[in-house]
C-alpha cells in the first residue's frame, strides 16, 4: 500500500513577517505536515491563534538545502504558486504525490532562483475584475485546500459550529522560533555538507 500523500509549505522571501502566523493557521486547517522556513529562524506568530503549537517547523539556510531535504528525504514534488507560462489551474488538481508549495513574495512573486527549484506551477483562476492578485495567505489557503481534497485528507470532527482542536499540541522550545530536535540539526548539517560538495564539483567543472 502506498504511503499517504503529504503537503508542505516553504516560506522564503515573504515580505510581511506576520503573514507566517496566518500561513501557519491555514496550514494546520488543511493538514500540512511541516512548514519549512528558509533563511531566518524567527517568525511573527501574529494571526496564528495558537496554531503554531500544532504544526511542525523545519529550518534551512538556503533554498538548495530545503530542496535536497524535500526531494531526497520526503520524495516531494515542489510546486510554485504563480501565474506563469505552463502553470495549471489548481482546481484541475495536477498533483501526483506529496507536494511542497512555494509561494512568492507579496509584491514581486516568485524569483528566478525560487522558480528554478520548482517541478511545476499552479495558479488560482479569478472570475472578477477588481484585483490583479491575491494575498499570499489567501492564495496558500486555496491551494492547500485543493491539495487536501485531491489527497483525500479526512475531514476534522466538528463540535457545534467549530472544528475540534487536538488536545496535546506540540510545543516549541522557544516561542516564535523554529527550534529542532538534535536529529533534525544533524540532518540539516548533512544536507549542507552534501550541497557544498555539489557546488564545489560544479565550480570545478566550469572552471570558476
């Protein structure tokens, strides 16, 4: 039996730090396995409404390190959420397996470096004429919901007009900071060493 598909969110170059808290809230609502922070470890939990305690965080110093982890350790496709040539409408559910979603900067979208690590792209169709794009947290919510539908995530039990919350949330050792277990740190250092070796090899081939 094949393992169930998982979803991940990669946070890199988000201009408004408080958007991370709102992203975490959507991530927990739609069954995201991990929120991957690239660059800074600290984040603003404003808007999370306590949801960060129910979500695993992982940190990497660079996009290349994050890509190695997601591809090699989690066997993920990396999906860029951007209106590009060849992007598929998210409601067509072009997913194949576990997927990590990379959302662009609120003002400039995905950079060329971010786009390079993506396996494919999705966009969110719009039907009104009043705005050119969506807020990054709104876009994430829509995309993650569609993935959850495609993956067949079980719906959370409701209690009245609310959904039930897990009784024993995971605790971060330091609030608003991505801290990891010892094995995660070792794994990250291993990925960094492998990445450095690959970069050195590439440079030696090109003569740079």
